[in-house]
C-alpha cells in the first residue's frame, strides 16, 4: 500500500477541532468550521487564511458548512442554535448576508443541511424532541421555509444530501437507523417518499455514488458500511464488520470510518478510515470487496472530515488536532486502481 504525506497543512487555531470542511468545484477557497463556532476561509493553493466568518454569527456548535454550488462567494453554515447563516465573501468585512430560521414547537437544532445542485433549494434536518423531527425546505431567497416534512424520522436527523444532478431528490439519514429518499417536487409526505433504507444502526454519513449517481452509501456510528441502489432499493453491499475485515484482509488497524467520496471519472468509490493517533487509510470499495490503496500520515488525532472534489487532487481532511491537510493521490495509487480493475476483468 502506498504511503502519502500531506502536500500542505494549516492549523485552524484557537485550540479548536476542525469539524467540517467544504470546497467549491472551481474556486480557490476552502471553508473549515471549528469546534469554537468559527468558520475560516483558506486558500486551497497554500492553505493560508483568507478570512474569518464570525461577526454576529452562530452562538453554538456549527453542524455543517457548504459553498453555494453556482456562486462560490456565498458560504452557508448551520448550527445547534437553530439558524442557518449565509455569508458573502465579497464584502470587505465578510458580513452575514441573511439567516434562515424556523422553530416549530420550540427551539430546534439543525444537525444537517444541504443545497441542491442549482443552489436554489436548501434542506435542513432537526434534532428530535418528544419523538418529533422535521425536514425543512427553503427557497434560498426567502428566510421562511416553503414547507416541511414531519416525522419522516423518529430520532435526530444526522444527514441531509441532495442528489448531485437531480435537483428535487433528497437523501436523509437519522440515528433511528433509517435513510429516506424524497422527491421534493411533491410536498405531501406520502407522495414525496420514494424509498426507505434500513442501515440497522445509527446513521453517521451518507451520500450518492455510482453511474448516474443512482446508488447510495451509508456509514454508521458502529463503523459499518452499507450500499443500495437508490431507486430499485436493492442492497449492493453490507460490511457490518468493516474494521475486522480490514484487519484480517490487509493487516491494517482502524478505529473509525470518516466518509466516502465517488470519483465519477474512474467509477471508484473511496472510503477514508483512521485510527486514534491520526493515521488514515484510503480504501476502494466495490460491492463487498475492500481494496487498500494508500496510508496517510499527517494528523496527530482523530480525523473528523473529508472533502474530495471530482478530480480528487488535492483532497482535504480536518481533525481534532486542529489541522487541515491537503493530499494528492499519486501515480502509485492510480496504478494500483488500474491493476485491480485489470485483475477483475481477467
């Protein structure tokens, strides 16, 4: 297995963990959210700080950060304070552009949110209170939700992911163990619900992958991996003992799964996992098959987030050591992927 070192790294500062990172497809910027309630914008070229988004922002833990998909000068962030902020990077003071707020039946925390591929619709999921949860839908031009879905889930909503190309298709995940595929062209819950998937454990990470982005993956809080066809609902993979499988097949000790990302150019689903010392391993996933691609040494504590763009080079990680690391997948990793595909075709 190839060994990678970061090509650049930066410290978030203030003794804060790096909880979330995002980067637009074409712009130079990278947004990182710290455990201290601050969002900083870095240059992807050298990881130098460009600006800090604090001002009169969030009062509690930040739960997500996203760039607008068609305007990289707009950055959105969500928080336990029940607010989603939009920040305009073109302003000299990097001011808050506007806020999206809505508090049905008492103050709610927003644990996850996303913007659709056109950047016109935003969805957010709440915590559970007395068994009630909400998936709220906004037109981003207005601060009041268009509508919402109640009781899609019975526990905290931890994942909200729009389909990369189908603007009305939304995936939700929850600590109730379920993931729901919704069609937002329907505002009635029964009509909007396309499919329900049972991960059999609390959902930690989820997203789309595959040809046409028609498959979904799920990582759980007990470090299992599952995958389904999003529309036919067929289960494609179930790795309930991912850590033990990696140990027995590759001799690698991992403690947790970070996240997945799909390389649409090569048809490769990549999964990043790590240990408590900050060493990470990059795997290729094909059904129930796990291929070890590279080890990453650059963090000194648990890795909390991963951001890969379509071209993958460089990609970024953030962790509890307060570091943001930039990595490049070298020719050795790419050749290993080609060799593996060649063996599969024999």
